[in-house]
C-alpha cells in the first residue's frame, strides 16, 4: 500500500490523501480523501493503470452523496523519476477541475487505529531545513492545516479547541490568536517575520499538532524549525509532517534572489562606484570655479564622506522597497560548530577588503 498526500488547487482547494495498491501488471486501485475547508470534504475510490511514469485513473463512489457532489472524475498524474512526487490534472463530471501535487510519505501497510488513547501514542518530530520561501507558501500551509483541524473537530467542538496561530513580527512583539484572518493581517503587514506557529490539541483522540518556523540569524542559535505531531492515529502522525516538509521543499520563492547577499553586494558596489564618480565630479567643478586646484583632493574626500552618509539612509529605503515588493520569510538552519567554514569566510572577506582598499588607493593616485 502506497500512501500519498499533497495539495489540490483549482475550483476546489484543500488537502488530498491517497492510498494506492499498484499490482505487478501496473493496475492501480485505492481510496481517496479530500479535506476542503470551504466546501464539503469528500471520500471516494480510485481505479486505473500506470504506464511508465504516467498514472491515469477514474475516481468514483464519492461520499457524501448529495446535490453538487460529483459522481465520477478522472486524474492524470506524472510520477517523478525518484518516485517521490506526482503532479497533474484532475476533473469531475460537475465541472470542477484543477491541478494537484502529491508526495509519497509511506510504503508501510495500514496500521490499526486504536480507540483507547492510553494504548499507544505515536509521535513524530521532524526538522525543516530550508533557506527562504515566500509568504504565500506559509499561507497555503496554514490554510491546509486549518482545513485538517476543521475535519478533526467536526461534531465534537467541546473536546477540542480551534487551532492557535502565533506570529512574532518584531523581536519584542508577538500575538497568539484563534483567528486565521487576524494572523494573516499581521503576517502581511510585517516586513520581517521572526516566527510563525500553528498549535492544535484534540484531547479526545490525542491529536496534537505543532508547526514552528523560526528565523535563525546565527550559527549558534538553538531555535529550530520543526513539525511535531502526537496522536494514536498512525496515519495522521505520518501524513502531516511529511506533507508540510514536502510543501516547504517545493515552495521556493522565485523572487528570493533579491534577498541574496550577492544582490545586496552588487547594489552596494554600484553605489560605491557612483559615489566615487560624483565625488570626483563635484571636487573638480568646485576646484575650477573657486580656482583651488591645490585643495581638490580635500574637496573630493569631503564630498565622498557626505555622499556616503546620504547613501547610508537612502540604502535603507532601497532595500526595504525591494523587501516589501518581494517579501520572504527567511529560515536559516546552518550547521553548528563549522569552525573551518567560518575561518575561510573571514579570510576571504579580509582579502576582498584589502583588494578594495588597494584599488581605491590606485584610483586616487590616478586622478590626483
């Protein structure tokens, strides 16, 4: 039994969970569950075949059976070369359609679900290793998790609290709220996000879900980004952490280049060249106007100091502007105690700094 989970987009949006049996003659059969926060959550059966890396199947026997619910549908998926991802199109006979991305998370046989919480408590805690991804990716993850918890809480609100959303939007300011809208409002107003958290506890069935995504600005930081799930339900313990890790690993921000240090270094280098040119132009003009060629070098230095101070404040506006247009949540999980790497970076930085000083000295000798 192969188990897959991922996100569905299009006319419906939510979390899709598949259990598939693939026989030796490439026949496919199994069960489907769709958790949709905005519409009705569905279950159904899947039957089809796999040809090479392509999987084509019919979906049927949907429940619940009511007006507006499809009676049949189709999926056309392409399996990745490493057999860990499927993506493709889906459609139904009521006109709904869209795309889906699925990630394999287990090859194990289906485990029994215990009805007594004191028998066995399954726990899974995984780290999220990633550098940077867009705010929209966080929103997608939190919406899907909210959909899952709505399905868990259905009909038993007294036994479980709604999920709690946390955000640290300043080093000293943080909110915790039951409102997803309040969370997104503060989330989208923030230029730099230091921490986001999702917390859900269902006492009756012991389903505890925690997602912690933290900004880690230095090597020795002890905070780590992780997904922690505790439950008597083996499927939930296996499904949710791998689903979140899969979403994060696939959700790179295409505009994250503007947060890379090479981009900022390029802007700063361009500013230095521009300031040198302007300072030389100003010193030459003033020296000619006041007939003071003998002090042109001093005028050049003073002009350069003034321009550098102006750029100090102007650069903040420039970089803040880029970060507002292309905001990201930065998550840095660097290896600890990498002394050799730190020494190498320090030596290279010193060499570059010495080279820049030497080039500036040669340039000043050339123009004066």
